[in-house]
């Protein structure tokens, strides 16, 4: 403390404290400085206390960007759960499929499906999903090919951007790999529209489990099998590597509580 007072005196060019053998006494200059800065120091202390309290209690605005399908299927209920648990946070969830920038677009968190490595973002894998080949209960199942053909043709509903030469590699319930060649009767621009067309009996489709789990559980759709390959990974990403904001941590906790096993069952 003595060293810092001495540095302050030297920077001001004035003696602030008279030093006796066993006592210290403020000089007139020291008393003036104390009187003029006491209020400022109190305001700084109050401001620091306010910041510290805000850093430990979720409050303020939290903006989250999420893929349209996941947002529509799950984030309405998750958002409501968060809002009830943290009433001082103004949560805004934007459903969009474009690649956003957290800083430029003003987001605190983004949810991404199978994200590429990004040195500027960190986060948590909170959910895994699968792609299933499904059809309505009245549609029937694929008929094995005749004459030794390796691919089974099936009437299908496809996304608009699906390649014309696509083949579904399906792992059946008997753990046998079956190759299906979808013959499109309908192409649509959204997965929700594809699901509706499949429910109406237009054909089979390859759809995320999160979208059709309830339909399968309630008997509206039949699962033929799973698409071969690794599961789909859904990540919650944010920008800070060292200090994660309390609002972001609180939202991550709600996601983890909603999907404790990190797998899709039925989203109710």
C-alpha cells in the first residue's frame, strides 16, 4: 500500500500523506483528493456489485438461432420451460436454416446439425438423431426385387434438392442392409411438407426421427428401417472459450434436462 501511495504522489506531483514514526496523516491535498473521489469510488463499488450479481443471476436478453425443423419440433416447449424457470431473461429463438455469425447477427448461441469444426465456436453435443425410412400404414412395405436386382424400387416423396440418382441404404429390423431406389412421385421444399405427404399415403420418405417419432409411436407411420451411417449430431454452440455467460449456461442446462440420454424418442 505504501508503494502504491508513493506512486500516486509521484504521478500527481503532490504529497498526500504525512508519515510519522507510528502514524499517518492526510495532507490538505490528500484530504481534498479523498473528499472528491469517495463518492466516485462508492459508485464504482456499487457498479461492480451490480455486474457481479448480473453475472450470477440470469437476466437480460438471450438470442438463439436454430434450424427450422428442430425449432418447430422442440424449441417451443423448451423455450416455455426456460421462460418459466428464468422470468428475468427475455428469450428470443429464431428459426432459420442459414449459417449465422454470432457477433455480426447478434446471437448468444446457435444450434447446428452436424456442424463443421469452427475455431471461433465451442459448445456441447446435446442430442443425436437418426434418419428413418417411413411410410403410412396403408402404403405397404417394399417388395424384394426379381431377377437378382440389387435395388428395390419404391414410390417416394423427396426433398426438392435430392439428387435424381439417390439410393437409400437401409438397415432393416433384421439388421440386413437393403438398397432402396426412390422413384419420386412428389418433390417438396420442406421436411414438414414431406411428412404430411407421407401421412397422406403418397409414398415412402427418408425423414429425421425427431419429426416422425410421435407418428411411429402412435401407429400413423411404419418404420421400414434406418439409414446406414453415423447418427446425426445436434450441437449448441457459443463463442466464449473461457467465460460462458450465465444465460447461456442456463439454456444449456434446460437442453440437457430435456434430452438426458442424448437420443430422440418421442418429442411430446
